[in-house]
């Protein structure tokens, strides 16, 4: 295996590059955030049956595909622009709407710092602290923006890599306080996975505000990173500025096929989100059986985990990949984080069992002993609760009645 692939740049290598380096061996991917339940096997079957036609002919123009997506989600197409992934939209937002400086909390998605730095902008980084469970203090961030004189502000909700969620009312207050800025961007790439609040998005707020853009990632929501599609929501004037810079055929035929399938499969999509919320709870419980790990509460489709003292994340990552075919995201190359942290994508129980076996194998390789585990595993993990420190605690002595259910959570999680 070529471990050099894992040490290049600020982003992880692709699944395909890693698989090639491992001689074609199948991997369990805990690195790239993905929805494992959507599209359904039936939908993949439909795509497979039409693959030749999909690949052989030109797609419709972006306006046609965007209009169909707008009908499915119930927004005015004049307030939307679709692109070849949310990162393409980040690029155009930076080039067209960011003139001087941009404020962003860190750690967060790396393109929000890397992209403006690459074009010579000043990036004002507001550090989130582990002691605060990486929670964003809106008032402190507002004071920071004012003190630095930032002209653009970014907020990722839920945040990547910790999964922390800011209640909708706080995001709206944030927008109100920054109405004087050139631009405020709310990156909602993982908003569909939020469970603690209905209607968590502020997209409809963006439609009526002169300086707000909301960003969405369809690849993460639908489990289709290979297609590369995402969209933004803003008032028509902002959409026209960004959309005018995009090519007429910037979306491919696979993206078009999926968008036109969505109207008939919305219930399956909602089911996939319920299944993923269940898996997030069960995965938290499984990892919580290792007291050496600190697991931060998340409203996204991944969990941030802090490793015990003396364990280096890159070493553990390489071991899991080489010995167990498990690929995890080590956070040492993320601004504001260290190699003490892993971001683990939420996956079904069978995949989590493989991850847990890998963690036990790593512990044996270091000490010759098994890691700490509960005396008697509970037949079904009860609902987690959160300590003041931000750790998720699983009470293995609590009685369990019936099947486990996803946690209700708090209005603000780490």
C-alpha cells in the first residue's frame, strides 16, 4: 500500500486512488461523508438500465435541471444556481463576491480557508476550542468579525468535522447582526441530517436578504459524490451574478437523471435519513464502549472522536487501512485540529463492527492486551446523554426496553 497518498495536501485521497494502491482490495470508507441508504437499490437498478443512454447523449442545460430541482424542493428557480459540486460554488463565491477579507470559524471544511487564501484574500480565522466542545459562540464570533473588520462571514451548520449544530433561531440572529457585510454564507451541506430541529435550513431567509447565500451539497445528502452536484440559494440578483459565470452545460447527464428521479423517491430519501439517524446512535454507543475514546455529539453524518493520549491518529489510520481495509479521516491536516482526532463517517452496524475490530486489533498490536470494554455488553444500547465535557456516555447498566431509538439530542450540540 502506498501510504504516501495519505500525506499529500489538506484533503484525503480518493477512494479509487487508495483502492488502486492496495491492489483493488475493497475498502470500508469511514472517511468521505456519504448517505449509505440513498439512492435505493431499485434506483441504482433504474440508472444501470439506462446507463448507455445517460452516457451517450448530452445533458440538458443547467437551467432545465435547476428548474426541475426547484419543483421538487419547492423553491423559485430564480433563487437557485446548480454547479458541479459545492466546491465549484465556493470557488465562484470567492472569485465574484469576496473582495478583501473573509471570516470563518476553524476547524471547518478546508475549502473555506484554502480557496480565498489561494486568491490573495485575508482570511480571519476564529478558533473553536475543544474545551467548549467546539461549539460556536455566536456573540463571540460577531465581536471577532467586528474587531477584524471582515467584509464576508462564513458559517457551516452543522460544522465539519465536529458535527456541531447551531439552532435556526441563532443562525437567523447571526444574519440579522451582519446585514451590513458584503456577504454572509451559510454552508448547509449536512443540514438534512439534523434531527433535533425540524426545518433547520435558513434557505428561505437567503431568498429575501440582499447579502446571504446558503450552500447545499447533493452528493453528501444522496450518497453520490461521484456525480458532483450541489446548489446555492440566494436572492435573484446574487444568483444571477454567480449563475452568469457558470457554463450552460456544467452538469452531467447522471446528475440530470438523478434530479428527475427525485420526485418519485422523496419518501425513500426521508427513510434514508431516519436510518442514518439510527446508525449514528448505534455507532455512538458502539464506540462509547471504549472509555479511552472521547466522542463528540453530532448532528451530521459523522462523529468526531478524540484518541487517548499516546495514540497518533496517522499511525492508527495507516494500521486500520493496511490491516483491516478500513479508511478513516485523521484530522492532523485540518486547521484548528491535531492528529489526536479522527472524523468517522456514520455507517451501518456491520461496517462499524469491522471498525471496532480494527480498533481492538490496534490496541493488541501496541500492548498485547485488549482495550477496555464493558463487563457485559448491553443487548441494545440505551439513549446517550452528554457530560459537561462534551463526551457521550453510554450507561450500560440502564435497563433497555425494546429496540434502541435515535437520541432526541439538545438544541445545541458539540
